């Protein structure tokens, strides 16, 4: 069996499964957020009763993160609905925006977007917060009401996005009926060149197979090149399995996985036991390919979908209006370090926005020194508009007062986010070009799509 088949067989209590089987699996974690949480709660109460209790309060994780730092009253109210439910159910893993468990959330527009407006328990973008808070463990099954839940596959687990109806059912029963997906294998070999990042790996792969090339399939990433990739790198790759239509992305377990998971579960007091899965020697795939990391170039996904691949060099003529680094895909500490590596001592020439994925990352950037400056200071001095309010921000568009949102038609933005369908980051008449943080940085310096290797030496 493949990694996904092995994991689902265990979750179903079966000796083996194969692609196409319909099986009931036991969930280890259910995650929801402020966009889908109220709907999921509504389904749960409608189907199980207004006084029903969730199947296991220690396995439900609620993380407001999407439409948070906006004066939109309905968005603010969504967070309050989550708080009421968490209090009613006694949920220990509700990462609230405010510290008062009986309070109400209200964004203060007068304070602006740049300075912190959240409490001590707020966790930021759910997909970055889940591993950071110790909720991603090898060998487990994670369901989340968000398509990028597949990011947790970096930790050798089956992680996939589900809708509100399915989530309401899981909330009440802890189970879900799943069709075992076929597995596509991407064997990564070699090592990336300077200036080339994990984002370039997944954009290359999506360009090869198309943005629907992995529809309802597991994308298994393995090979000797995995050893050269950090957990942040693996998260970036697994995160965008959905951009190829994938059911899930998954990586093998190794010492680097263990080091991360052991540290995070220990730090946060979450469940520390886990049992990783290993693929069988005779595993069968519906598709196999080898990706030589050493031959990859900085890559861009062009408007209007993630499958429109070109190299940054090929797009050097394309003028830009905006640059953006952030989201679960491109807002991690290592993403901002590479962003700063290119920008250090230089100035951007177009509007450039930086949105860290979590408050921990904000602290990392404000405390880590590079010479006499912090990473945060380097970015601000380069002209980047950095916000302390970690969250999804403009990645998902949001209300018109969302930080970094493209409210004007005709704007062209190069972004380290994950999705570029029309209207994704605001106006339907705007265009989004997906790239690595290094490519975004180089492009912000020139006002056109630029290969970061022009600034990062060998």
C-alpha cells in the first residue's frame, strides 16, 4: 500500500485497502475556522440536537483566521459565534482573537492595519497554526473545513478539506465515509539551487500535470531530495496539492518530522504519542515521475489559474503594480527570511505587503537580528508594509478594508500565496501571479517579474 492507503486502512481498522474502496475512517482532529465554523456548528446542531455535545472535545480545534482584521460587523460576529460554541462545549483548543471568554470581537479601524489588535491566545492562519500548536501528528487523520488543510500532509498524515455538512457529521460522530484515492508519486531528487524555493517545486509540478491533474488523487512526495527540504518547505508543497485538484498531499516520516512534532507537542502540551506510516515496497501508483530539484528555475503561475506555468525569466517583460508575501503557503518565518535576503539594503519600487501567518512568526521576525537590524526592520526599511495582525488577509480577498486587498481593477500582483483565480485577492479585473517569496522580492525591486538569482549569488 502507498502512504495514503496505509494510513486510511489503519484509520478504518482494516488490514488493507485499495484505491476506489469506500471506507469509514475515524478522525483524529477536526479543524474549523471563522468562515465555515458557524455553518458547521449549524449543521451539527440541526442534525444532532441543540444540546448535543461534540464527539470528543479534545479533538476539535477552532481557529479564527480569515476575515478577522476588518470592521465588517458580520465577519466580527462570526468569531463571536465560535466563542459561544467553544464555551458551551468546553473546547480547550479554541484560539480566540480576544482574551475575554465572555467578550465580543470588534476590529478597531481607527488603530489601522499595521499594529497588533489581538489577544494572547490568537494563533493566526489555521494551517500554520495547527502544526505550530502541536495538532499535526504522523499517522493521524485530520479533517478541516478549508481546502488547504492538505498542508498537514507534510507531517506524514492524511489531511484533507471537507465541507460544512461533512464537518458537522464528524463533529457529532468522529467518523467520515471516504473513497480511497489513487496515488500519484512525485520522486524528488537532487537539491535546489540558491534562489529557487519549495514554492518553485510545486508550481513546476502543477504546471506539468495541470490544475486538475491530480483530481481526487493523493500526491505522494518522496525520494532522496526530501532530506534537503525543511518542514516549512514540505508544508509549502503539500499545501498546494489542492491547486492540482488533489485529495491530499503526503510526505514520508523522517527524523526532521519527528524533531518538529516532538518539539511542538511538548511545548503546547498536546498529545505526544503518534505512530507514523511507512509505504510498502510493492506500492502501486497511477502515475509516477521524477523531479530533479537541481534543474528547477524560479517559476511563476500566471493568471488565471495555478497551472499556467512559466519561468520568471520568460515573464521578465511583465510589469507589475503590487507584490505580496503572506498566507499559509508563503507567510512562514523561512519565507520572510528569503524575502529579506533579496531586499536587504535595497528599496521596492511598487506597493509591497507582508503578512506573517502567525503571531509567533511576527515575534520571530521582530526579534531575529541580521547584523544590526531585525528581519522586520530590514523589510520595513526596504519599503514593505508589514502588519503585525497575522492572518489570511488579502489571500482570500475579504471585505474591502482587508489589508493588501486589490480593490481596483486592472492591477497586476505577484504573490507568494496559493491561488490566483479571478477575484481571489479582490477585484475580478485584477490579475495574480503566483511565485516564491524570493521571486516576489526580486520583482518588487524592479516592478516587473524578475528572476531572484539576479540578486542571490551562488
